């Protein structure tokens, strides 16, 4: 009988200790959720633009690219000989020259020797030299429920896929329209950092109207607040 009483007392102490430990653990976890910061974020499709005029190089004929002599990594000068196209209708070679200065920017067509092209195909673009902030920017659009969460000055991280590689560049929301567009969304503009503008220009990262993914961290909360929002 005495042994049974001692056993029961021991079990009660163990249960009491377990309950105390469980309660203390829960309290600690709750405290941690109020300490750990959590940043809400929004994701949008962003599109690159430039204030400069981008010149398309368009095929004047149905034909075959026969000779590609200019180096796509070098600057293009006005009247520079670019390539020769064999006009299938006239059965003769036609030389194509640059009309503007700038740099080669690829289009979706792979521009190379022995490539068949159709009349009015855009073969590539001639993009002006990009040197400073404001010359390239991004635009995106938010619906009514999300535009209220955005503010001018919000930092933006834009990811861009190119040739199965992903690049990330940073920017800042520079303006937000308070008037919706035809789709009912509110456009906003993202200015890019100088170093990223130079990087874009040097690496030929994107082609005209290339889209990326813009991630915006718009508000810092604690983890507890975020968890309570799901209740």
C-alpha cells in the first residue's frame, strides 16, 4: 500500500512537471512570435521600358541571312554595314546598313547566318547607350485591394529570366497612379538603381518589353500578427 502511494505521488509529480514544461514552452513560443519580424510582400509582373527610342532592324524581304559581319558586342555607328540578306524574289544579295547609333539588343528571332526570315520580321533592335538613372524603368499594375498597400519609396526587387539564368536588380517605386487603367488596375512606376542600369546595358539582359517579377516588401509586422490574420 505504501509503495503504491509513493508510485502515485511520483506519477503526479511527473505529470505536474510535464504540464509546467508544456505551459512554459507554449509561453516561450508565443513570446517568440511577438518578437520575430515578418514582412508582408506583394508580387507583380513588371515590364521594362526606356525613355529612348529603340530602333527595330526589320527584314525588307523574304530571304536568307547570308553574312553577319558586325560584332554584336561592339557599338553600332550610323551607316555601319550590318549583314547581307539574299532576296528570294529578286534572287540577289542586298546589303543592310545601320540607320542609328547604339548597341545590339536581341529580339526573339535568333539572328545568325543562314537564317530564313520573312518580310517585316524584326531581326533585332538597336538600343541607345544607357548610362544614367531614369533612362530605363519598369512599370507594373496593382488591383484596388493592393494599391492601398503601396507607397512611393517602397523598395522593389525585380527578378529577370534570360537564357535560363535569373538576375535580380533593385528599384524603388517612384510614382503610383490613383486613376485605374482600362483593365481596372492602378499602374505604378519603378525607378532602377544606377548600378543596375549599367549592368543591364552591359549584359544585354533583356529585350524590348521584357517582363520580370517585381517583389515588394511593403510592411513589417511581428509573426503573431500574421498568424492571427488567418483566424
